[in-house]
C-alpha cells in the first residue's frame, strides 16, 4: 500500500518537471529566427502597463472562475466523504478516469484560444466562429474515442488497482454513465468557452460557469446525495446537469454570434485609443501579432502541443507515484 505522502510528493514533483519542461520549450521556440518577432534578450523588454491592464481584465475573471471551481470540488468532496470507504474509493477512481478521457479534448480547447485570437486579431470574425465549430467537432471525435478506450480499460484498472468488489462495482457503474453522457454534453460546455475567452468575453463565461456549477453541480448533488440518498452517483448527476446547462447557453450564444460582437466592440475601442495616441510612434512589438495568420500548420501544432504537454505531465505523475510507492514498500519490508 502506498503512503499518502509519497503520492503527494510524486504529484508535486511531476508538476515541477512539467512546468520546467514547458518553460524551456517556450523559451526555445521564441528564439526561432523565422518568427515574426523573435525574442533573444529578455532584459531589454519593458512592461506596457496598458497592455498589462487589458490582460488582467481577462485573467482576473478567469482566475475567479477557476477558484470557484476548486471550492465547488471541495464542497462535493465533503459530501462524498460521508458515504463510506467504498463510495470514496469508487468516486476517486471514477473522477480520475473522467479526467483522463478529457485530457486530449482540453488540449484542443487550449489550442482553440490561440486560433480564435489570431482570427479576431485580424478582424476575421466569421473565421473565428468557423474554427470554434470545427474544433468542437474534432473534440467530439476525440471525446468519443477517449471515453470508449477508458471504458474498455476500467475493468482491468479496478482489478489491478486492488479495489474491493463493492468499490469496483460502483466505479464501473459511474464510468458507464460517464461514457454515455460525456460525448453528448461535455464538448459544448467547455470547448466554445475557450473561444469566448480568446475573444475577451471572460465575464460571461465566468458568470455562467460559476452559477451553473453552484446551482447544478454542487447544490443539486448535495440534495440528491443527502436528501434522496443516491450515493456517489448523485455527484455525477449534478455534473451532467452542469454540463448540459452550460452547453445549451454557450450554443445559443455561439449561434447568435455574440462572441464576434463583443470582440468587435473591443476592437473599436482599441482603434479609438490608437487614434488618440497617433502622435506617439507605435513600435512593431506593440502592434504586430505574435502569430503568422497564414500558417495552417501552425494552427494545428497549437492544438497538438497542449495535448502533448498534459499527457507528459500525466506520464510523470504515474511514473513518480509508482517509484515512490516501490520505495515505501521496500522501506516497510526493512522495518518489518
């Protein structure tokens, strides 16, 4: 049996190596001479406070959304902890499997932010909407394949993981429903949101995500679990409701092209500010985009690289947890 501290150390070490590796890859890529603006000497860069404020206007709502999501997970976990050891083990394993079958699609969504940002930066709003729809279809295919693969692997995972019969039965039951519902409801609840954030429409995504999470994922899960005694499956019913509500709202907003309208209003404001400061010389670093709009292969790489990075982190977590567990087992044998 692995010690809890060893698993924690393995996970933290994996996070450190993952961030370190990503940092070196990004710094190496930025030094390429074929980029429109290669970066060599970082000490000559001076902060542009207006641009920093614009970035914070996007980053702060996204940070609030993520922090609220973590609070929601904590509230759900407190409810699951009252259901007994079998339910806790089954919920933990089902949650891990659900995270794994969504990793590749999340990578596509992260790449979508870059693609939409390029298109809207070049005032090609219809192209941005087209790529949101296209990469949503790609994510749907990826989710279907990932869910089927993880459903096939759930039986050997529960067996080789040493789960008890009751925990394994609950886990397989939950993963079965995840495999059915996730391809239907997950994609439109997450992938278009990346496009909205790239368009600067972060307040809308923050409001929808926070409200749907607290009212559907948290409140509904607590009512079903504590009021109706539905066990750990109540958590997933609340999550399915959260995905469905968000997906419907995002689909309506995407159909009405509100993303392009909000981006267009921001572009008009930026152009007005540039006209007001036309007397000041505008450098290439301030005006030019860091991306080449005509490179389709670059767009594809932006969808592949995030998936590779997340997969790299997952592999490191598995390897380090295994090695830490082996060390603890050897230490325990020596003590005996």
